């Protein structure tokens, strides 16, 4: 099957910026998403980007999209301990309906 | 709070048994999706319903089935349960087909 790839683990110091990277599979994906999952909780939709955009900024979050390389990144500015969670990148699957998720990047923010 | 509710929160059952998981979508959402999250497989799409009709199928086993009722809530039925079915089952909803999906808190199923 086709896999959305993410690095598994990232550790940053509080106040630094975090950059979480993702490589997706389907060049025809119309939307790409970032979800956050805290321990014992469901998935929270953080932000998304339409495929004809290069960048989207939403408060402390910046999403960058490189369609040529099928690379998506999420930058969290001024990372806080409350940002510690698993972050999932997702694309719309070939069927056009379901989300195809990466395995998630576990972000640890240390004081 | 996403507005998507799922019951029960936790379920412990034995191999060979049958369980039903329930999901209520956000008000106004017509699509319901079911996903399974396990340590080895990650998040896998199972099935989608739109306004009562099955719209798309993913990696759903034949032992599993789902339906969406006229009030738009959905149920996922898991039968002949095996140890490997232990996982978190998430329901998500969206307004239509290709639009943002909002996830419920999940049901944690443990098969012993």
C-alpha cells in the first residue's frame, strides 16, 4: 500500500520552534491535514492546506507545502509543554473520501 | 470538544464475542467515517457512510459491519472477535465528502 511518511519522534526545548515533516503519496491530493492527538484523547484537527497553496499561517502554526517533492511540514512557533502530543499528517485518499494517515510524530517539549 | 460523541468509552470482551460501537456525528454533518487505531497498523480507514448510504470502504474485515440510521448516528458491529481486534476505534464526521473530518474521543476495545 501507499504510505504517508513521518519521522517518529521529535524533542524540543520550550520556547523553541518545532518542525514536523511529512511526505505524502498522492500528487492529486486536494487537501492535506495536520491532526494532534494528546494521550488518551481523540484526534483534534489543527489545520489544513489546499493543494494550490504553498503556505498557510494560523497563529503559532505554519504549514508549508512543496507539491513537487510531495512534502508537507508543520512549524509550531514558541513551542509550549502543552504542545507535547502526537501529530499526524493526512491526505485525502485515492477514493476521495477517507483520510490516509501517517504513523504520527511524537513531539516532546522539555522545560 | 469536537461535537462527535462515541459510546462506550471502554469495552472489554472475550474472543468470539460480538460488540456494537455507537457514534453520533456533529449537528449538520451527513458523513460518518470509522477508523481503527492500533500500535502496529496506525490509523486505518474502515468505512464511510453519507446520509444513510455506504460511500466508501477501506480495510474493513468481513466480520465487521456498519450502518448509518435516519437520525444520522452510526453503529459499527464487530463479531467473532479476535485478540488482534483490540484497538481504539474512532468515528469522525464531516459535512460532506471531501471536507474537514472531526473526530470523536474513540472507543477503546480490549479483547481478552
